[in-house]
C-alpha cells in the first residue's frame, strides 16, 4: 500500500513539473510573480466559477500531505496537494526572493499589543490590554453603480511561546457573495479551493494534525463566518484575504454601503440551545464549548481591550456628481472630485465594535431605473434596479392598522430601548383618525396593550404612551411569542395591517422565526427596524423581505422620530403593485425574487436573472398605484466587447456571483418553511455554490501550504475574543 501511494505521488509530481515548466515557458504571472504549480486563474474563475462543472472525485487521502518537512521553498518547488480538474491551488513565489527568517521586524514570542483610545460605549476606567492572535483587519471597497467589490485582509499572528490555531467568528453583509480566498505566508500565496463543507473540514483537520499551515472558512449564518488558521508558529504571521461582491441599499435618494465589524451576543431559546445549533456568547477565556453551541463567540469584559484594530477605505466611482455624503457611525477622512469619492476611517476610530455605514447622494434627477447585462461562456446574466416613479407622491393616504412590536430583551437595555420608545411615542402621535393600532412587547414572553386593535383617539393614544413608558429591557429574546402576538389576533376590517418590529435581532434561531412568520403572515406587511450599532441585519432583512415591507436602521446618533416620519411617508402612499415586465427580445429565466416585490416610495427593488438572446435598448415595466396604472420604460445598459456590464463608461464585475448568491438566498428562505426530506433544496444550494465558487451553509473554502511542515504538535486552539457592540451591556448579554 505504501509503495502504491509513493508511486502515485511520484507520478503526480512528474505531472506538476511538466505543468510548471509550461507555466514558466508561457511567461510570468501578474506583477512579475512566477507560478509554481498550476496555471493562473481564467477570467471565468475571477467571476467566481470554473468554466465547467467539476466532476465528482473521491476526497484526497490524508497521506497526500505526508511528504516530509522542508526547511524552505526554493523557486520551482512543486506543491504536493492534489487539485481537481478546472481548479486552482497554487503557491506563488517571488523570483529570486527567499522567505525571510525570523528577525526583529517580526513579532516575537512576547505579546504584541496596541493601546487603543477608551471606547465611549463602554464604562470609563483603565482598560487591560489582552494579547490575541488577530492583529489587524484591512478593508478596501470599490463601488461601481450599485455593486461593491470588497477585499478583506485579516492579519493573524502568534504572540505566544508555542504554536497555535486561531479561531475567529466574524460578520459580513448577509448578501455578500464570497468567492475568493487566499492565504499568504511571507511571500507565498495559497489560493483556497471551494469544497463541500464536510470535505473541506476533513482536508483542514488532516493538514492541521500533520503540522501544515492551513486555513478554513465556513459559514454559520448568511452573515456569520468562522475563520480557522492552523499551526501559526511563535512570532510568525499569516494573512487571509477574502473577496466578496454585494449590492448597495438605496433609500430616499441615498445609497448606503455597510460593513459589519462584530457579531452581537445572541440569545438562544431552550430548544435551540439544546440542539447546539445556536450562537453561543461567553466571556473571554471560558472553557471550550462553555455555551454548548457549535458556534461560540468569546467577548472581552468591559475592562479589557485587545490589540486588534481595523482600517477601512471606500472608493466610489459614481460616474455622476456626488452631492452629499456622510458617515454617522465613524469619524472619517475624505476627498471628493467630479463623480469620485474616497473615504477612510479615521485611525482614532479604529476599534471594531460597531458597523461602518457610508451614505452618499448623487446629483438630483440622475437616478434612473436601469438593466445591467453580462455575458460569458456560461450565458447571460442581468440585474434590474427598479426605482419608484416620483409621481406616486400625489396619491391619497390609506387607512391602516398599525401594530408596533418592541423587543424588550436584555440586549436592548439602555439606549436601544430608549431609541425604540422614542420612535413609537412619535408614531402614536402621528397616526390618522382613520387608523387603528396595537402595541406589543416581548422578552421571555409577549404582552400587549389590548386584545383587539384600538381606534385612534386621545384616550387610547395616552394609554399607549403610558404603556410604552413602563417598558424596560430585560430577559430573553423569545421573538416567536412576539410574532404570534402580532399576526394571530383579528384584523381591523377594511384596513391594511402594517407590523413594525423594533429589535436588534440578537437571536440564534433566525430560520425558525422566519418560518413562523410565513405560516401567519396572510396579507400583513412587515417593516423591520434594526436598533443598535451592530444589529443582526440577516434577520431584519429577511423579515421585511418575507413581509413585503422595508427596513430602516436606527444607530446611536440617529433620530427615532425622523426614522418614523420616513416610515409613515413610505407606508402612507400606495405601493406600485402587480408589477409586470416586458423584456422584449430577451428570453429571461431563473429570475429572483420569483415574484416582483411591491415598490414603495423612496425604495427600489432589485431583480437578478439569466437570459438568452440579444438585449433590447429598453424594457417596459407596468404596475398599479391604487386604481391607477403606471408604466415606465427602463434603459438597458450596453456591454463591453468581452461581455462585461457597463455603467457610465465603467465595467461592472461580479454580476454572475450576485445572481448565484441571490438564488441561494431564495432557496434558503424556502427551506425555512418547506420540508426537504430528500435534500433537494439543500442539494441545489450546494451545486450553485460549487459551480460559482461561493460560500454557503454547505460549502467552505480551504487552503493548505503543503511546501513545509511546522515543527512540533498541532498547537493550542485560541479563540479570538471580541468586544460587545457599542451600546450593548456585557452583563445582560454574555454568559460568564
């Protein structure tokens, strides 16, 4: 058996040498790097997919790693890790450059720490600095039209005296199409491969146990990921680069770019906790698996600070004049030219304990609905952004049944619940006499102002104001009780039920909540308000998407009454409903969402899909606003000669990845309320993710540097502790 394995390994190495000679003979890689191993990626790979489906091959045998340790990686060394056809797994070596040995410039085995300014969101006093394996995160975003390309670099290092495995649980936007993963060790770059999750975990664990540097990226929720980096030696650094695409939000004339920095502590209902499928929240240095959950986050105590900081820059190429921009979340430095905006977080505001949000507004009437098209060897893809016509503003106000649902759990204690109460008080005073209303609150259980909708009069409104004043933030987040209370009681006749949920979304059973909403929704509309500095946008966006409503976010410096005024402006006008689209010569398919959502004033709708045939110059959109029919023509943007989408003369990338990610989102939503005994939906998600090289619940990225083994045992696992989000109280959310 050993002789057979050795023979197979030898044949593989001969093949790799031939490929290496061919790659060298064909010229150098970008920036003068020389490819050692397999060829450089094709244009198709850079968009997130191989040119053809990967055939099924048995998992790599663990002995494939057993090639013996090497002291260095000279130019021309061939990797020993096999790759499947059409995939790319490589080491890039700079010509004539050796990997530097340990020097004074490399962090030693002592603790590397950085003193940070005191966080105003935490109690005042001395902060004890804690050494951790994550030194720095760098984020670079490039925005073209309404699509952002974001590169995230996580710099892991080992400040201890022995080898470690770093484990970091971190957030990304819930609509992020993650399709590139690279591990950098010195001058070597190892590009990650996408695999079914179980197979990727097996490859990683085998590499870790045999002493190789390896990295594994898994998805725990659409907006929560786990990064593992194995066998970091004392004083050494390993960088992980992640690239993703996502679409920007648009609200009342403003585009919004959002980057989350920390996962807030989740509450897990008893049945979720018993299954181990929740998100655990424990104090730093807790015993392994102290929460009993498969995913667990350690949080720094109020008197602790880590050396981890963040830098973030955004380059906006709008193609038209940018009239205003703002960031209420962070101090920023900026420069602006015609149609171009560059923004960076001020180094004085580099603690990663709150979401970064940049908003900008382009010149007056320049915003128009448009269709972007892209074509490659897989076929045609499109994205359609529909903006509502401005002339909907003249239409009359409808009578409504307003249901305000307030999260009163412990994580909302402090400014989040005060902001929420401020917003509800203002809304109660803004309703029309033709409306009815209800106020519901939940924590460990739900309670409500009355057992039926109340008419709007002075006595009922005052009773509601008194009720809201008494509410406090304490207890768990049994959100399903709030869902049932809001959707199960009898509805006012002749009125549209509009449910406003005000919550931070810090819950570990998101899928169950969305499933319960689907059972009870009927014709109610759900609008969700995220209250806090780092809310669970996955849950909040999912509730509004299912409820055919919209979302709004209220941060520490936002005005609750202003947010409510915008909310009433939006819901008080008839939406553009029953929308149909005539795509002309385009034969469209696989369009998501499958049902075109309603258009609210100030809020666009994004559709993605595939197409065959030639795109026309315009498409036709028709809908109803009240009893009126509204029609509009939408321009189709041209493509470049190579099939890339173009807006204002600039090529737009990532459209196939965005389409695949939205299809995965639609299938995942379907899983929340559909039995899948034969794993057909799960299988479809997995196939999409593998075909388009995307992260999902069923796939993972893995990278292994098989050029050398590190010395000693596999090392100690060290979780990366994080701060609780700004404004969230540690004592009411974290288990000690």
